[in-house]
């Protein structure tokens, strides 16, 4: 079920909280099973990705190439466990396939390959390039096809170190891409340090504003705030692209992973797996 129009706002929020929790359980399970993969940045993005795929975005798993669909690009492609889990739970491919993450011949590679799997709108992993593709997809939608679908793209706060992000942002503003919603996952950590230690990017809101974006900020783990803010972003047609700054916690939901640099790309051992799944209460996977 994905038509939530008959539900009250509170019921939509409750439903999304449960879905986000289940997505987190899948992420932990996939990375544990593969014994490799990026867990921290998948968990920080889980709440707003849940809100997009399970409430706000127009997609049809039975027709992944539907021309009218909203597009989604996870530009921080290393966090693809959350993308794969969302697509599987949404019905794009069988849930059991999640267990094949990072295996030879799997459609679920360590960085997403669009031609391998239904529902992926871009191949990503080289930071910055997914965003450039998303800007191109938004240009195509607005200027060439003249459709009103939205293009949602998720960037990491380390990712915005990439120069191509700013070059693409200039183009998004120039072409008045108000069909573009760029969500920056501000978990304050990247691969080998904090944002300030590696290459400071703050203040991020002022930068995107200066580049011609409407900027919104939300607590990326408060589902009420997430739903309200992303709805606003979706409905905006101001002639400007929208940037949503999601304040998040890397590793969110698993106490010993939260805010810990080494959980950027580490797999849990047996004991850590059991503890993590116990913390993320829910149905057995
Ligand atoms: C062009 C490029 N340079 C370096 C990397 C290696 N790399 C993978 S993830 C990462 C850190 C990304 O941090 P952030 O965007 O904050 O992601 P998150 O914290 O959400 O995991 C880096 C440097 C890469 N994938 N692509
Ligand atoms: Mg980060």
C-alpha cells in the first residue's frame, strides 16, 4: 500500500516510523550478511528516504520506467543499502535479493548500477556525479519533456566537497529547476573525519542560498518535521531549485554506531549484529 491519502497525518507519520525502522533492520542485515558495506550513512538517511518512497514520491514498482514517475538519485551512492532496502520493500524486486548485497553476479553491487536493477534512476558512487546527473534529469523533465515530475537527489555533507556539486548547482539555478529537490544529509562525518576536520563546508545553508536555491532545514529523524518539510519542498514552484538540509546522526538507531566514524564502512560481527537488531525492535527478517 502506498496511497496514503485516506490516512490522517498522524497515521502517516506512525506508518513511516515503522517502515524506517524496518529499513534500518534490512540495512544492518545486508551489511552483516555481506560482511562489508556502508552502514552509518544508510542509517542517517533512513527516515527521509522512507518518507519519499513510502509516502511522497510518485513511483510504480510494476512499471519502473513510467515516464510520469518522480525520479530519485542517491548521489552518496556508497549508502546504497538504504536505497536497495527501500526499493525491495516498495516492491521493485524480491526482498530475499537483499541478502545478495556485494556478492559476485548480484544486481546489488557495492555502488548502484542503474542498468542492473529496476528503480535506480542513476548509477552513483563517485561522489558528486549523481548530483550532476540529477540536475540533468531535472533539466530534461522541465525544459525538454515539459513534465511536472520531481527529481529528488540525496547528497552527503562530505560529498559537497566536490566541485561538480557547485558547478551543477549553478546550472540548476540558471535553468530555474524548481522540479529539483536536493537533500543534504548533514551527519557531520565523512569517511575519515568530521566535516570540519576534512574540509569545512559550513555554513551550508548560506552557500546554497547564494547559489540561488530555496533552502529548508529539518530534523532528519523527526518524522513529523520530515513529512512537513519534504511536502513543502515537493509543492514549491518558486522558479528556484530547493535544497533541504537534513540534520541527522550517522548510524542513527543503533546506539554503538551513532556518531562513530568507524561505522562509516564497517560490518558488524555476530555479537554486534544481534545487539543492533535487538535495538531495532520489529518483526524477524
Ligand atoms: C569522488 C570520490 N572521492 C572519494 C570517494 C570515497 N568516499 C566514499 S564515501 C566518502 C565520504 C562521504 O561522506 P559523506 O558524503 O558525508 O557521506 P555519509 O556521511 O552520508 O556516509 C568518501 C570520501 C568517492 N566515493 N568518490
Ligand atoms: Mg556525512
